[in-house]
């Protein structure tokens, strides 16, 4: 239904925007007199509603631009909102529009003295945080390998609005002790981290009622994007600014809450109506992206979640093709089938590569697709991450294998001579370069020469001697298979143990990638054959970035859309992920599946394998429980390699 009545009669851009809205979108835009929750399903035009609402408020004189606060999560989303807003009205200059962190940084610089820092504070990035924690660990005689895990723990505390002095922080634990010293240290540096931006502003509001009242008076309307992704600190900040919800509009989708692992609390959106008793809830359910069968399958799946407010997305654009579910024998066949289907769509139906995407649950799943795409000449990019063989941990282990195979490979030597850290620093490497240049030999031979003929400090001599002995011993074991060589490298160098000690999501993902590398190596009988293979893979022709198939994890795909989406690995233990099953967090996995299905405009293609090699072990997992939750009327099942686009 198009709104053609009860709007401003002037022929302005805002009029045109209002006329283009459907009934629910229009209702969300013009509701200003009470707390408003807009439940926006996938592809239902939430950004259009937000930007039109801001323009509607300004153009009708309900508030000055400076009295409007609009917050979102990413810089990309904030830029898009600004561009679209100024496309509707030129009067938006002065609106407080940005990310939670940028808005809080602005407030904090105005009141920094209230929390004991100067207005010229610097903001630490992730690398800075890690350096500070490593300094503290060194002073406490604690292994620096624990640093990434402690940084992650501190960030989670701050996401929950917990300061170092909070009773819930156990000071007897390693993390608790470090947190207190860390906070004191960065204050002495006149610095804050990203968590502090919110934590400090909440503290200022709690301890300074006059400052809080200033901002309550300033903002007549507050609009929040992606409300389902807010954490505790962001929730507290919003509740303090708008305790009764007057003029508050939160837009979000409880069915797309997929970031609990980084602190998001889906409960914030689920209890919105209880937090603000006079709430009006508007459901945006008309989808402008996907076909009817895709939406029907997604709706039947997500309806199995108990923790949701409920809505059913639909489209006026017809049913389209049914969602295809195909059974394959193993991961290798899965990659082959997907590759063939993409090529068929490209050649027979003129599908641009850029309009196709492969979405997987975990990063390690990308390797088989990448290798198959390379073999079949399909251009691709890995979105939100590096290509498999470009990842740091993969390149490190491959460098060890290259050096074992060819000691004159100076690039490989330089990469791993101090990985993991063994006290062979930049000054030592510079000395290797000097000798190598003088004697026209490789860095490895230069290091051996220095070890034999020059006096070195004891710790450096020991580390260099151990490293060279390891490489020499591995060169003598030419009978080993490639996978066995890699296992020994991971074990005897301490590389795998160092990642285990980090205890972060990133280190866990890197360990999974290394296990996937071991699986890949099983295909090669000896080291020379793998070295030749990796050289060819790394030398694959570069492609134009604007017309390539996207490969990414489901988490990275949120907010994106493609004509054809290929969802791989739909087996229990893979998706839903085994950890989520064990921890009873299957509902978030189901929301992730919902996000995946609804990325597609025209075709959704799901595959599951009877057998899959995971962490170098064959597993015969059951098909994903999510497959049985897809309504049969929206699904076409295929077994084997039969075609589905003829």
C-alpha cells in the first residue's frame, strides 16, 4: 500500500520520500509522541525509515537538527545514513549522527575532567591495548602469551559496564589484577580505549546529574539503529539519556541478533516494551529484496526460536525459485558442486560473479572452495578476512616447510626465525643480512656462519642454535609426509601451544585454520609436491575486485545481499556449531542461518555432506537440524550431482 494521503502538500523531497513508503514505514516515520520500537525484518527498508524520520522531524519544525541524536554501530552505516539523509534534506547539518563510540568521544572530550583525564586524551587501538597489557604481564612475571585473552576479558567487562573496582571483578584472578593495573596505566598515559568511551560517559552521567540533565534537555529525539546489537554499557547510556523513552525510536531485528560473542545482549530489544510501558511497536514485514520461497523458508526456520518478538516477512514480488537443498558426499564434492553451479549460472544465465556469494559458518571452511575456484578459473575474494593461504598462521607454517625444503629461501627464513618469539630480534637479523651480503650466501647460511665463528650473547646463541638444529633435523627426515612435517613444526616449535595460551576467539579461529591446513596436506605424499602446489596457488592470477565471487563467514555477510547465495556445511556440529550445541546457544545459530538465507535476492542453495574431514578426522555428522525446520513447500531436495538450473 502506498501512502498518498495525510502528508504534506508541498512538492518537496520529504514529500516524495513519504509517498514512497508503505503503510508500516509511514507509521514508523510519523510516530513522534511516544517510545517507538521498529521491528525491521531483513530487507524491509530500515535505513529508509530512519533517514526519512529524521528529515520529517526537521522539515516540519518538530526539532532543530542539533536536537536530534542518531546512533549506529559501524562507520559504514553512519556514512550511508548521512548520504541518504542529505539526499532528502539539505537542512540536516548539526544532527548528532555517528557511531556509539564517536558520539561518546564527543561527549567525553567536553567533560573529561569529571573522570580525571584531560580533554586531549588519546584513544588506544587494539595493538596499543595489547602492548600495555604485555608490559604489565612482564612486570608481574606472567607469560605474555596470556595477553590477548586478558585484553578480550577486559573488553567484555567494559561492554557490561563493569569498572576495575566493581565487586564482580575478582581481584584474586590474573585477569582481575591486570585489569586494575591496566586501567591505572592508561589513565597515567592520558589515554582511553574504546570500552572507556562508553564506560566513562556512563560514569559522568551517574555522578553528575547536572551534566546528564544538559544532554536530556538537548536531545528531543533519539534514534538508534541495530538495537538488537547493543551491549549492556550502550543500553545503560541510552536509558540514562531517555529514562521514559520520550522521543526514543529504536530500530532493530531480534531475528538477526548474532553477536553475543562480542557482548551484544538480545535481551535489550526483547524487553523494550517492558522498559518503556507506553511503547508503540511497528513491524516492518514487507521485504523488497528476496523472492517468496526464500522468505517462506527463512520464516519457517526462525519461527522455531522461542526468544523472539515475532513477525513474518513477505514480498509482493512473487514466489521465485524454491530453496535448493543438495546432499553431497564430502567437502571436496561440495566445493565442486558449488563451483559448477556458479559457472553454470554465469555462462547460461549471465550472472555476474559479483552477484554470487559462498557463506560458511567458520573461516576454515573456505579453503576447499578457494582451491576449487582457482582450479576452475572462477575469480573470487574472501570478504572480512584473508584468502586461506594468505593468513598469517598458514604463511608461517608454510614458511617453515619452505625453509626445510630449501634452506636458501631467505624470505622464508626471515619470516619465521623469530616465530614464535625466541629472542632473535631485528638487530640479529640485520647482522645476518650483512654477512649474507658480504659472502653472497643465504640468510640461513649466514646465521650458521655467525653461530660457528662469532661470539654471541648466550641467550641469542642458544636460541639460534636450537632453531638451526631443528631445521637441520627436519631436513634429514625426508621420508616424512607433508602433514607429519607440519604437525612436528606446530608441536616442537611451540607455535600451536602459543595460540592455545592466548585463549581468544581469534586464536581459536587460527588453530582451526591450522587444522584445516593439516587436512589439506594429507592430499600430498611428500614435501616437494606440496611446495609446488602452494607456489601455483599463491601465483594464481589476480582478478578485478569488482566482479568476483564473495566468500565469507555468515557473520561477515550481515547487511549484504546477492542474487545467488550458496550456504555450505549444513551439518550438526558444523552448523549449528558444536560449541553452540554444547552451550545451549542454538537459537543464535538459528538466527545466523536466517541471516544467511535472507542474503539472497533470487536463489538460495544449501549443501550438506554425508562425510566431512574436520580437524583432520573424518566425521559422519547428521544433517543440520535446521534443514528439517525449513517448510517443505519452499524447498527442492537434490541428491548426488544432478543439475538444478536446467
